[in-house]
C-alpha cells in the first residue's frame, strides 16, 4: 500500500473501524478504577466512555484490499496485541498489561482530540504508510 491507495481505501477503512468500534462499545467492559485513573493520566477526557473487549485475535477486515493493506503496513496481524478505535479498545487474551492499556488509552486521547474515527484515521493511516507503524509519531507518543 502506498499514499496513492489511501484515498480509495479510506472510506472503507472508516466504515470498518466504526462497525468494530460499535461492537466493542456494546460488548466490551468499562475501565475499572485503576484503568480510569490511568486513562485520565494520559489525557483521556471521557474515560467513562472507554470499553475494553478481550479477544482471541484482533479482527481483520473482510474486504480483501483493506486486509492486505492492514497486514502490509503492520497495522494488524498476528503479532499485534491491541487495537483502539475511538473509545473502543480490543486486547488479545493473555496480553493485558497496564503498559498496553495505557498505550491504547493514549490512542483514545488522540481520537478525542481529532473528534471522531473519521477525523482521526486519515492522519493516522497516512503516518503509518509514510513512515511505518513503529516509526509513526502516533505510536511513539
């Protein structure tokens, strides 16, 4: 995937992210007292809205183009342990740690600053495509 693919894939990526976030919002658990405190510490404005869902594997889009792009960029795949979409956090079973949850809550903060999934994803995905997942400022923050 390169920057030329992004405009074509972005609407589908946003739709997928919003769908997954909606599922987590209804099936996930709220943060406990410690999680609420950590979320506030990393800047989350509405920590009471955060939901966490433990999963066996992080979901992949069924759309083959999106799936290929997510795997190619390292955004999703078998080594990933967490995924945040808005106020919805997915964590692979057996991977939950305070460090990971705090990192994912920082992504919640980033989504809040942008205003929505649709407003955040373009910048985030552009960063991933340009410099790679691990070098993205959104991941290093």
